[in-house]
C-alpha cells in the first residue's frame, strides 16, 4: 500500500516521504487526479506489486462512470462493453503489472458509508464484469476506530452473501482481528502497530510485527493473514521484510517485491 514518494508532485498524498494508492477513487474531482493515478502505477511497478489497495468509501455513490473508469465495471446497458482505454484505467494498470485490486468499503475514522447491506451490494456491483484478475473486498482500514467486532463480522457476512471474492478486515490490533475472526470467516489484514512513516520498521523491529502475524496465523492459517499496511524506510529493508513475509506463507499487500 505504501510506496516511496521521492519526486512526486502530489503533495496532498504524501506523508513523510511516503505515498500510496489509497486515494485512487477518493481523488476524483481533483485537478491532479489522473496524474496522481499514473504516478502511483509507476511506483507500484517499481516496487513489483500486482496489488492496488485503496479506499472506496462514498466515491462511487451514484457515479457509474467512475466505476467504469476505475473498477473496470462492464457497461450496465451494453453487454461486454468496457470503458475505452483513453478514459479507463484497466489497460493502464495492466501495462504496469498491476492486475488486481484490494478495495476497502469504509474510511476511518470518518466514513460517508454506513454499516448496511446495501453499501456492500453497491461496492460489489461496482466491479460487475471487471477484467481485473482478482478483486478482494475489505471492511476498512483501522476498522475498530468506527466499527465494532460484531459490526465488522456482519459486513463480512454480507460480502460473503453477495460475492465469491475474498474478504478481509483491516486493523492495527491483533486482538480486534481475532475477535472478528471468531465471529466470521474473514482474512485478516494487519496494519503496523506503530505509525508507519514516523516509526518505520527496520530489520531489528520487524520480528515483532512478524510475531503478530504468526499469532493471527495460529487462528486462521497463514493463507488468510495479510501483512497489510507497513513501511520500512530503506528499500533493502523493505525487500528483506517482504521476503520474510512471503516465506512464512502470508499474503503481502505492502512491501517491495523486486
């Protein structure tokens, strides 16, 4: 999710030298939205990532054209028709090796999307007929800031009822994620406990994060555990930590895969 922001002109997306694709949909209407998206794809490619993880929140509400452009939804009135390459982003993602999306339903702590089944249906519908290789749906990042464990589990169950895609819950707290896992069949996206850009991981501190991943894996299995939102300042450290994560059998939504 995080990538090096060196040379990026999109200051609104940068935090202490780091940027991310979180605003993929939320930047709609900004004068710089298309430039930012193109820049992010280049940075994901440089990190060797096939995943584009972002927050949808209310960006798609009532905006089928945006769904066509960003989620590669098939045209609702013309079977098999997708947005033309000059306006859609599927081809541009594919050209950078980004073939899959991880899309989070709700922002945190403030969200324009309520905890209800219709919101889940609408987000799943945004990807109707998409050509992306894989789309994974998530309840949100830092989920516990505006959602109880029971509410998160209910969101997962609604997703399960309306899509065959994988579903995950994101948070910094292993305890919260384990509470959710006890209530539903969810994959667990663990965010770094310390502030990722103010206190990035190093090879010396990464073992504590890996131990938390192992704790989750003991409950749900490594294949349902995600090293989600984390950062290490040095590229060599990001590469080494990514290799450790993958070698343990976990999924890695953030890192350097080169």
